[in-house]
C-alpha cells in the first residue's frame, strides 16, 4: 500500500512538473498602433506577466497598416512563436491571417475586437465601462441635490465601441436623474478635434453640467473648451474613459477640478490578462470566446488603490493585484449588435 | 550566376551587389532569414509593390508620374469585393476591378496629356478624390469578403506546390512580360524616346499623346492587379488600404535607377529596388527592429537614390 502511495505521489509530481514546463517559451504580439499610450501600457502589461512566467515576448507594430500586419503575422509564423497575439488594425483584415494560423496549428489570441474565425479574445466591455462612469456621475449629481443632467457627449460615432460607451453612460445616468444629451459631438477621439467641436457646441448652448468623453483626449478636450469659454466650473462634472496614460491623472489630482470620474479600463491589466489567456490557450485550457478585462469608475478617492502616481516624476505604476480583484462581467451587457 | 551578371547592366549590377550585401548581412543576423519559408514569404509579400512598381516605372520612363496609385488600391478593391459579395462571381469582380483601374488611368492620362495639366497635380487631385470616395462609400469601415472563395483566398495567400506563393508567380510573369516589351518592342523603345526627349520623339513621328496615355493606363491597370492581391491577403476592401503605398513604390523605383526626369531606367533595376526594400523590411522585422525605423530607412533611401539621380543628370549635361 505504501509503495502504491509513493508511486501515485511520484506520478502526480511528475505530471505537475510537466504541466509547468508546458508553458509557451515565446509569444509574438502584433500591436495595431504602438505609439499610442494605451497600447504602450497594454504592452507593458503583457511584458510584465511574460517576465513573471519566464516567457520571451516579441512585439511588432503594424502602425495602422493592415498589409503590414499580415506580413508581420507571416514573419511570426516563420519564427515559430508558440502563440500569436494580435490587436487587429481592423477586424475584417485579419480574417485571412486567422485562417492561415489555424491551418498551421498556431494558437492565436485577439485583443480589442472580435473577428470571424477567432478562437478567443480579451477586451473590455465598452457598454459596461460607460455605464459604470454614468452611475458614478449620477450618484454625485444626486448628492448635490441635482435632478437633471445636461450632457455634452464628446463622442466618436464612427465606432461601435465608442457608441456603446456613450450609450452605457447615458443609460446609467438616467437611472439617477433626468438625463438629457444636449450635444452629441464627434471629437474623432483626439484632443485637438474635441476642443474644436466642443468650443463650437458651447458657443451654441453652454447650459450643461456634465461633459462625457469616450476617451481621455475627448474628455480633456471638452474641458479645455469649457475653460477657454471662461465658464464657471463649480457645478460641472467631467467624466473620461480609458485611463490611457498620465493626462487624466494629472487633471483628476488637481485641486477643485471638475474631472471627477474616469471609466478606467486599465490597459496594463488588459495586457496582463491577455498573457494569461495566451498561456491558457497554449496549454489547452478551455478558454472563453471573450475574456472580459476589468473596468471601474475611478475617482480621486480610489485611484491610489490601483495606480501609484508620481506626479512630479510623471510616472504611474499599476497595482496588478488590486486590478485583478475587480469583479468582471462574464459577458458584456450590450454588444455592437445591440446598437 | 554568369548569365545573371551578363544580363545586368552596370547600374543594375551595382544594385544587385547591394542586394547581395543586404541579403548576406541579414542571413548572418537572423537565424530565420535565410530559410526557404522566409524567402518565399518575402517573394509573396513584395509582389504587391513589385507589380505596381512595374506600371509606375513604365509611366516614369514615359516622362509622367502617378501618385494616386495608393488611393486607387483602396478604390478598385470596392467593386472587386462588392461584386463578389453580390454576384458570387470572383472573375466578374476581378474584371470590374480592372475596368475601374483602366478608367482611372484614362482619366489621369486625358487630363495630363490632352489638357496639358501636370501629371503630378492631376494625380494628386485623383489621390484625394479616390480616397474621399472610398471613405464616403464605406463609411470608413472595411467591406468584408463574404463570399470566402478558396480561389480568391489563394490568389494572395496560396502557394504553388505548397512552396511558391501564387502572388510571386503573378508578379514574376508580369515582370518578364514587361521587361520583354520595354526592351524588345518598338512600343517600349518609343516610350523611352518620349520620356527622354519629347521634341525628338515628336520629330520622329511618334504619337506622343497616345503613347503617354497608354502608359497611364498600364500604370493604373497593374496597380489594380496589386489591389486584387492585397484584397485577397486582407480579405476585404479596406478603406485604409494603400495609405502611403505610392511612396513605397517611388522609393523602390527610384532606388532601382528609374529616373524621375523620364527616359532612363529599367524594369530589372526597379525590380531589384523592390527586392532590396522588401528584404530590408523583412530583415528588420525578424530582428525586432521598430517599424518606425523601417520608415526612416525608406526615407533615407529615397533621398540618397534621388540625390544620385540628380548627380548623374547634372554630370551628363
């Protein structure tokens, strides 16, 4: 009996050892636009987890060129990486790559947006992120005794993802107060365009008390236009989306700022989750079609739990442990098909 | 090897030596570079630029230029994919795509040759018109290939005998045909004459306008073939496809010794230019060098190549 127990223990130990050594050695990531702050932080998250697991991460930047992304995928297949992770330049354009990768038996993981023929994806839920920000803003309005939210939405109507954010924000807000969208703007997701369209909108009607931006640049552009118009900030609430980089933290930590809420998407956490998903896929673990990454309404009161922000040195360090503890949805409340 | 050397002219030989140096450097720098699979990958990847570069060179040799080819790539892929999606016919889509390409070539040529507007200005305008039309039609979203035909997929992604990309074979056949045309036919020689000295060509009785118009059509037609291969590789008509493509083609062609002033250069040189840039791009990628560096390298190559071209012309004056 003792011999049998020893034998079983040895078998279990060996199989555990095998399962550990089965982790991928090299993973390739093709980012769609590596110079953007969001993706630099996604790469940081991927690299951080890869370092912890002893995996070599190689990154190529498609620089918004879908043909380049196709070539880079072929290059990674030539190099024989164990798993290929991609943020598609656009969803339709990567379908042939996925087909080729499948034919070669190469596990492939997508980030951001789903594509036909994919196995698994890691991404935030846009509707839910916007909803959380709207809920937080609604609560602040109620605490101030307000009954109406007059919103300037600095959006990006071209993309379904950003439409979902705006929709989630407005629907959550409407659960607390009478929510009216006074301005629905196309800021192109860029701060300079956002300033321009917001300035024009405010010149037409400045009777608003909430600015929502579908990303940090849009929210900050809206706020900049507000300030340029010389309007009072006392009753204003600004909410941004993304937690892309340092700009929102700089504003949020200013004394008396109206920038009170950020629909944080934790790009570093996105990368960290993505690396875990890639490892799971490689190891044959049953992976979900969509692995939802954490989002949260970040305020000046709770941001320190997730980010160690060095304002003087202009650096931020994420707390992966606390971000990982944020409860995530098993699936998104709304998808682009619901628009 | 001796045959290759005998075939190449002096300038082309120098380019071929540069290519060999680049090839050897990357072979020693990356363990993945000098493998059959990678070489075949590069040959397929470069075919899109190569085919467009052949047409672009023909037009440059005739003394004109077309900088709208990048937007054309995006534009003609719309009738290609839409026709395939609606009718379920790949050949019909390809025919329509090529017809649109020819029409654009005719329009560019008509305004440049018959109305006397600078081809740089005409095709700059066409660049914006085509890109704007693409954005308007697509709403800035890619149109997916819903037919998912194996035949269409294999044009840009398939390999003959599992090794040689069909796209590379298409590129090579077109290259050989046009090398023959430019070297061994009176049509080719007339294009050189028109681009080299228009007045002499006129005195020789050449129909300059028709020759130039044909060069515009060849350029747009071959760019449309590039568009078909690209659409196959990315499975869609993509609104951002071909962005800055014209500059990649210019870089390769000028590097290959085709003069921006017209009348000088060869398709063999242009092809080696494409080969060098493609190998550099692939090699840098395999070495994990930033994409941004590849842009810098392309920029430096354009300046050096054009500088040499200017020097050569100044000396010959």
